[in-house]
C-alpha cells in the first residue's frame, strides 16, 4: 500500500525584515535576562535558575543569529548585483 502525498511545488519562501527581527529578539532575550538577574536568589530557592540561564542562552544564540542573517543578506545582495551586472542592458 502506498502512502498518499499530494504532489505540488513548494511555495517561495517569504522574505521580510529578517535582520531587525533577529536583533529585536536578541535584545528581548537580553532584557529578560537583566530583569531576572536581581531575583536570582528567589529563582535559586524555587529551583527555577534555568529561567535565567535560558535567557542568557537566547541572547548568545541571538548574537550568532545576527551574524548569520547579516552575512546571508549581504550574500543575497552580492548575488543580485552580480546577476544585474551579467544581464545585458536592453537598448
């Protein structure tokens, strides 16, 4: 018996303001870390210190994400510029 799967093309990926989105998320993680830091003792007493460290990990991963999406956006722009330069101009 064969599994039925629809055969159609995947839609084009959505492009949007990727860099500002990742920067905003990273800032949010860092702010959450800073807000929770004064209450570290309470989190430690209740066994919830992982909340604080999760925010710090989100900040670190966000910094890696910022680096990645900025390089990706630059590569897309370079590819578009190279494609425009290689396309003959219509006279």
